[in-house]
């Protein structure tokens, strides 16, 4: 019975993550809707829980987003999303082990950059393997990426600052 409640808890958390993603993307005005929600979720989860479950949560989140959001290529969000979550978990676990605000900002930058780079690499590899005459590159530009990066970092800065203020120091 305990494992049943654990599974239900994980499913509810995953549905909550998908709801947060859609709420931010479709309800908030433009500068805030450009925020990359999985990046914020990964970094905040690593700072609060410090567990590797985040890679599995990101697998579930990106899998549900692949199913619910139309895209030209299956795995366009799933593969880069899970790999970037794994890279950031590894960086948090072995490279940047302190719980400072600078570490959170650096992990957020690494998450977003690795996600976008892996998206381009995935699109190019799939384009080459399927032998398309023209490469299908992502539709976002550097300006949109800059806005996304800035908004994500600002939201992450405020959330981590608030969480560190509430954390009890001994």
C-alpha cells in the first residue's frame, strides 16, 4: 500500500509540473511566458531535495509534453531535456556542490544552454539519418533565446533567493 501511495504521489507531482508548464506558457504575458519552466524546476528541485529523481521527473514531463504539444519530430524535447537534466544533476552532484545563489544561476545557465545545444544537435543528427535534403533547424532565434535566458535566470534568482532566506541555518 505504501508503494501505491508513492506512485500516486509521483504521478500527481508530474501532472502538477505539466500544469505549471502550460500555465506559464499560455497564461502569462510575453516576457514571462518565455521562461523555460523545466530549467527552473530542475534547479529548484536540486536545491530543495538534492535527489536524482529529477531526471525521471524530467523524462515524464518531456514525454507528456511530446504527446501534448505538436512538433515536427518526436523526441525533439524528450532527448535533449532528459540529457540536460542528467548533465545538470551530474554538475550539481560532483562539480558545484555548495548551495549558493551563484551555483543556482550557473546551473540554470548550464541547463538552458545544454538543452538548446542538444536540441540543435538532435535535429541535425535526425536530419542526416533520415536523409532530408534540407536540415530542419529550430524555429527560435538568438533574440528569443536571449529573452528566454534572461527571464529564466531572473525567475530562478528570485526563487532561490526566497528559498535561501527561508532555509534555517544551524
